[in-house]
C-alpha cells in the first residue's frame, strides 16, 4: 500500500469517529407508562365524612365580659387562627354567689342532606359531669350557633383552689339521613360515623 492510500484510510476513520451522533426520537410520557397510550385524566372523588363535621363544629367554654369585676378577672387566650385556646379565670374573696359559664357550639357550614346528632357533656373538675341538651346540627345551610349557660356555683359543694372546666361532645353523622326521620334518640348503626369533639379548657383559680 502506498503512503498516499494509507493516509486516506486513516483520515476516513478519524472523520467517521468525530461525526455527530443523532439521538433517536423519544416517546412522550403517557398515563399508563406504555408507548403510544394517551394521557388519561386523574379523577379524585372526595366523599363527605365525619372529618368534615369535626372541622366544621367549634365548641367554646367562656364567660360574658360583664363578669369582670374587682374580684373576678378572666381572659381568653387565642390561637393564631383567632380561636380560643384556653380561658383563664381568677376569683378572689368574697366569692360570687353565681359563676355562670357559657357553652357555645358553632357550626361554620351546613351539612345539606345529612343529619348530625350533637350530645355535649360539661365536666366540672373530675367528679361532676352534666349532660347538656342534645340537638340536631345537620341538614342546614350556612353557620349556626347554640349557647347554654351553666352556673358553676350550683354544682360545687365547696370552693376548690383550682377548677378545670371543659366540654366533650359526641358527634354522630348519619349520611343522607335528613329525610330518614333521625331524632336525638335515634340509635347509631354500623353505618353511623362518630367522633368526640373537645372544647377549649377553662382554668379557674380561687384565691
């Protein structure tokens, strides 16, 4: 082989190694991961449940502002969402003959087509439990408020140094139960969704 032909062969090999590579076209991503299958829309269905009821009902234990006096002072400590976190009450002698507290249950939105039993209980200390009036809080539109006032002094044999007051409420959701004749006395069924909703605590200090 002549030197000229040898140099031509070497040049051809070098040129072939330096030529740009052409990428093969890539498949578009698909919903199923299989080539050629179209993207399918993802449908999400959120069903109404007891969690919606729990977050829509707020229970507060508090006092009327008129209770503030020279011997009684109370304050509401709020969360960043302006909800009551705790109520602190300081009572000095001479103690008042009555000490009314307000139990407020608020529903932010209605549960159209459904029915909800609300069965609240007021705890005064650790030994006294008062069953408050139960009611239906479903099948409505918009917000609604129910209030009850309880005089704590009527339920105290003696004044303690410290007293914790709170409310627990059983919430029973009957799905599609608005037209089923649900009442306060209706028993729960395996289909009933239930949860216990708690109020803010109220701490009372007697000095």
